C-alpha cells in the first residue's frame, strides 16, 4: 500500500505508527478529520493477517467515525486506533500502559476507548499514563459499557425502518436475523426478543451461539447462510464489509439495520440495495449510540441526556428515508451529503476571528 495515496483517497490528516520494544506493542492511530473538534474513536485489538490489513482497517474505521460524529451533531472529529495482536493471549498491563503513553503524546488530538477486542478494564491500565480516554468502568469514573446504548440505537433504527416500509414500527411478529453475537449483538437479540420479534442468530463462535440460544430461545443458523435467511430485518453486528458485490444479491430481507461498522464493502452498494428494494439504515447513524455515550462523558455524563439523543436516531432516519425516496438516491449517499454539508458549514463559521489569541 502507498500510505500517502491511501490517506489522500480516504481524506486523512494524520497516521501515527507506534512501536514499543519492551512490550511488543504495535499500534496504528489514524486521525481522519478534526474540522469539528478532537478526533474520537475506539481502540480495536485484532490479530490482523498483515500490517497492511491493520492500516486499511484503521483508515476505514476512522473515516466512519468522522461521519458518525457529524451525523450525530457532535463537535468531534473521527479517529481510530488498532493494536495488532490476539486479544485472548497478547494483552498485558504493560502493553496498555505503553499504548497510553503514546496516546498522551498527541496532546488530546485523539481520544479513545473500548472497541472490538478491548474493554474498559484494559484502559484502566492505560489511564495511568494518559488523560485522553473514555468508557472506563464506572468505578474508575467512566460511563461503563457502551453495548446497551448502542443496541438501543439499533432498535430505534429498526423501528424507523419498519415505520417507513410498513407504516407500523412494532417488531411484534417480525423476523429478525442477527449476525454476530458480541457485546452489542447479544444485546440487540435481547431487545428484539423483548419487543416480540421472531429471531434467528449466527456467529462464528459456537459457544456464543449456544449461550444466546439457551438464554433467549432463538433459532441458530449457519453463519455462512444467514445472509440468505428470509427475514424482515437483517442486522449485521459483527465485523465490517459484510455486504459485497456478491452478497448483496443473496440478501432476502426488507431492511438492513445493524451495529457493525463499514457494512458496505463499497459505498456504491447502497444504490444496489435501493435498486433491490432493500431499505438500508446507514451504519454510522444506526450504531452511533456508543459514541453519543462516550462523547457525553467529556461534557459531564448524564444518562438521561444520552438516552434522549439516542432516541432521536428514530426521527433522523425517518426523515432520511423519506428524503432518499423523494430524491431517488441511496440512503448512505444522502447521509454522507448531509455530513459533508455540516463539515463545510462548521469550517465556514470558524473563519470568524473571535478576538482570542493570535493563530499566527
């Protein structure tokens, strides 16, 4: 990969490579856009097949965080960190403290917390070396796990999709296929079961499937065939790029609404979904609940304020769906247009000098 070409293609400001000899830490921090404010995004730990794969993930995920923050109306930019390693075997106090020290050197340009392969307890170690963390456990002054709030946002997106498609937002009797049973996916299952839906689930981890099916009485399906499962709502809650040029033709659903990041392998697939009559709730809007929670920490955390903002995902998406139909363009393309308009507006407003310290 030509790194500067990739940065230009995605629109990135900065990519930082971090290596610590003592702990073996290999981490990449990608800062996409800080027009709205400091970059905010999670830190993922994953055994990537190559350094190039890790970099590509950091670039795509950080770009998505810019869109997510802007669409949510937050004054934060987009960033992401990835640590190359197996989260089951390679974690240590020293490794996360080393990561924390590298994070501190950025002086607040990037603020991070848990993501796939990490949790709040990992960053308790990092917090001994840096101030720029969110989503720590409540006992350490954070707001705790973001899974519950994120899953609530997914539920709001599902209800908005049902209202737009059928004129009724009830999940009772609807068939929902949930792909991925991690910390968010299993809570999505809990919410849709409680709402009266018929649920099928899949995960590459048989133990996760066993736990969820036993707890909620849902139907397990093969992880490779869930895309073809007839359903009202397909909810991708695992890793990204699940909808490709090949898999988009296999979908047998009316609505796509899930918590996974970067669900479309190519943004042009949003138009193919529209052509097939499948309503797509853009991922960076649907899964914004966790970001809304951690951003609120930076302004004095109030759970009731976060819930109110996550509830608003419903109305935002209803408006987006209607405007998408009216303009005849894909929902993801329209959402990106709205983000670009907000970034431009913010940039234009900040041309005004406020009388503070000279910027020269």
